[in-house]
C-alpha cells in the first residue's frame, strides 16, 4: 500500500518532467528547422544578386555570398556570439561566452540559429557593392561585420541570453526578428561600401544622368526572391525560439506584408509613370519582408499589410533617391534593407497591438533606428576606407571592364558564351 502511495505521489512529478523534456525537444526541432530555412536564404541572395549583375560577374557574386556564410559563421562563433549574447552588465556588449563550448543543449540550438542571422546581416552589402569590388577586400570587411559591427548593435537590442540586458531593450525598443538589428545594419554597411567604392564604370553620364545596367538573368532574380520569401518564414517564425501558438500570426503577417510590398512597389511605379519592372516588384516584396520583421509578432494582419505596402513604396523611392545622389547600388540593398528596415522598425511602434500610435513607443523606436545608423554607418565607412587604402577595395578599370569572374577567380560562369575572354588570358 505504501509503495502505491509513493508511486501516486511521484506521478505528477514524472508527468511534469516528461512534458518539460518534450517541450525542449519540440522547441529544438522547430528552431533547427527555422535555422535551416534562414540558411537557405543565402541561396536566395546568391541567385537574386547574381541575376541582377552582368554575366561577367556571376561567379564573383555567388562566391561572395558563399564565403559570407563560411567566414561569418566561424567569426560569429569565435567572438560575435559572446559580444552579442554573453553576460552584458553594462548594456553595451557581452563579456563572456567567447569561443563557446560545453554549452547546454538548448544553448547550442540557439547558437546555431543566431549564426544564420549573422550570416544574413553580412551578405546584404554584397549585392550593393557588386561588379567593382576586389574579392579579398570584401572578405576582410565581412569578417569585421560579423565579428564586431553586427553583434555589438545586436547586444543593445537582444543581449544577453545569460545575464544583463541591452540598453535599447531596457528602453522598451521593439525589434522582434531584426528589421534594424539585421537588415538596417546591413543596409547602412552597404551604404558606406558604395560611397567608398564609387559607381560602376558608365553608370552615370558626364551630366550626371543615371544609365540602366541590366542584370543578366531576371529569372534568377525572381527565383531568388521566392526563396528569400520562403526562408523568411523561418527567419521570423523561428525568432520565437520556441514552438508555440504565436507562430501562426507571425508567419501570416510575414506573408501578407511581402505580398503587399510588391503591390506598394508597383503602385509607386504607376504614380511616377515608370515601367513596371520585375526587379522593383521583387525588391518591393523583399522590402515588405524586411519591414514586417520588427513587428510581425505584435501587429494585427491589416497593419502588417499596410506596413508592407508602405515598405514597397519606400523601396522604389529610396532607389531613386540614391540615384539622385549618384550612388550606385546594384541590387537596391540600401533601400530594401536600410530604408525599409528603418520604416518597419518605426511601424512596429506605430501599430503596436494594444498601444497603437503611442508617442513614447514611437520615440523609443526612433532612438533605436538612429542608434543603428550612428553605430553602423560611420564604423563601416572607416572600415572600408581603411581597407581601400591598405589593401585595395575597388577593382582596376581593366578588371571591371573584363569582369571580376576571370580577374578574381580565374573562371567564368558561362564559358560557352565567353570564349573570347578565356582566350585573351588574365593579363
């Protein structure tokens, strides 16, 4: 009888232990799947950026995206994770968990997921700086972005996973999955890069008029955009860092905002009597994805659509604004990630469920957006300026004219159609 009573007394504890273990296992599976979707976004970036570039630079663009993942992952494990998620008593950066090892199972899962985010932030600058950037100079920049620029700002918003909190988080700053932490930071780095590099040869006439330089494969652009759209469900949905019921609203808002972003871009093109371009339409949907990333968990669907629609308009307007400034962004990364990310972060405060149009919250959002720019842009500007002076960032005019595939990598993407280039040799 006593044995039966003991067993009955232990049953609730055993049931609780089983449910806790099941919850951890379920969360782990979801986060790993979501992380894999975020990793798959690298394929989307590679296809979109390559398609928007000329065929003579196709290999170079893909190589930069490929190595972003490799360099970014290792550097983030080595130092970035500690800066971003280590103990953060000051609110400015982490001071522990560098070269992390012997972690708990869920910590390894979290590290894997966040590593994919770091790689995404790094690769944003690649497309903007395409077709005239030396490969080794670019990779050194990628190392610094993933090791310092991205994780330091990230620590202000998302740090720490262990002890302490970032100063922006303490203010109540909302950026659920990284409209500013990932995308605007990447966009401001890209802006610094194109300023230091200057435009591609022939992009602007002597009078300052912008010339179109079409990409070589718009089919790849559309496919890349769709892959990014798919990966974003893991990007935003996985940011719950748990398999719970809130994921449904998050992914629905993500999808609706992307769809509305394309419509916003088309509307802006119609209003300005411009051709309805595939490139702007795809970028509009990506702008919608970027814009909703901050508030996807805290908005109702109708406001998610409004956020995405405006983000699409921002993308088209931002691209035109950069051209007026004689800045050459090959894929529109600054307007898609920088400008739309800033708008989306503000929108997360404007349309916050239960506290809409709160001046205090909007002001906090503005502080977070401004802090991101004030940190990332000047640091990246100094970084690229130093790389250009010490190593060389801009390719030579001859290499740019012939294409970076052969000059930087000794191979070309379309050998059947580029035989003359091969027979000329590198020099």
